[in-house]
């Protein structure tokens, strides 16, 4: 898949690699070595499982996941399995975001959402798949919120 | 001079409130009741969709007694404890959309995004209603 960026044409995978590099640089400056290793393991696992995965992780989301000791491998496995559910239904996942959330009214309420942006206007189907994915969330990832939205 | 977006959204909220008041108080004949379709309407719709589900979820999770602001977070946590991961995730999404609708004036709410939010709310409400204790047959 080709995405025009300025005068260059970068593949999705090149974009992801660039992003990963950026996160690794940021992470090495701000959080401890173990957390950094966990993050790298997570990204590497995902890249191995789905090389063309359109994943866009927010740095603050990753940082929060690491602070909460979320298993990078479990998360990678869950993303892969959820991605497969959409593939089975012949739905195109345009983006997968790991998004940081902080509530505007409730102090201290923060969380991470795993958002699947799916190319479909069949809301009923999207809501059904969403329930299926949420219910399949492993116990270790119960702090993570799952969202499915049309794009 | 351009008016700030906050002013527009604020006026639209008030405009909608006035339209409803005018209809209810019969300041206008019922036949002439009208609602203007704008950001104010979409945002109000999203906000009400969230609160409709939140109120039901708060009842199901036995948290009606809890009057602190963090009740919204507590309800979602309790739903997770009850094993209702899907309902918790969807209520969280509704919460996010409600916060955007009520606070982020620079975010453009489309009719499509409003429709999706209302569909989520209906879907969650259905799931929650199934959990209500059934009334004894009359």
C-alpha cells in the first residue's frame, strides 16, 4: 500500500518502522531499561505476527501500558487475533490505534484504548464484532478498552 | 470579526433548549414546533445518548447511592468486574464521545458520527435491559 507523504512515497510498513524508531528513541530517554525492553518486545512481536499491520501507537498510551505492567506479548497476540476476526468477516481495517485517554472531568481517570478503524457502514455488524472482540479480551488486558469505529 | 467557535456551540445548545421550552410551554403551536439541525443538536444528542446508558448502567451496578463525580469511572469498573467487558468498553466509548461533544468545540460532529453513537447506545441499552430483574407476572 502506497501512502503519499510530501514528494515521497512510503509504504505502510516503512511508516510503521519509522514510527517505531521514533518511539524507541523517545522511550530510551524517558523510561527505565526494563520498560523499554518490554516495549521493543511488544512492537517486535506485532511486526512478526502481522508485517503489514497499520498500527499507530501513541507514545503516552504505550508508556501507560508499560507502567501498568501490561504484557507486550499478550497485547500483540490480542491485536493479531482481533485483526483476524475482521479479516474473516472480509472487512478492511484501515487503522489500529493505541490511544491515550484522560477524562476531562474526573481527575486521575486515564486509560488506553485499542481502536480499530474499519471500512464499513454496517453499524450492526461492527457492533456485533466489537462485542465478540471485547469478550475475548484476556484477563491480563482488562485495563485496556477496545473500540471499533467506522472510517 | 469572526466569533469564537465556543460561542457558536454555546448558542446552539441554548437555541435547542429554547426550542424545546417553546414547544413544551406552548409558546408556539405544536404544529409549528421545529428543531434546527446543527452542531448543538448533534452534540446534545450524543450527550443524552451517553447519559441514558450511564443511568441504566449505574442502576444495574448498584451505584445509584454513590454521588461523587467519579461514579462514571466506577460504573465502568463495576461492569468489568461483573464480566460485562463488551458493555464496559462501549460505555467507555460513549463517555469519550460525550466529553468531546460537550467540551471540544474544535471537533466537528458529523451526522454519521452522531448516528453511530446513538446505535452504540441502543445496543448497550438492549444488553443492560436484559439484566433487569423481571417483574412478577400480573
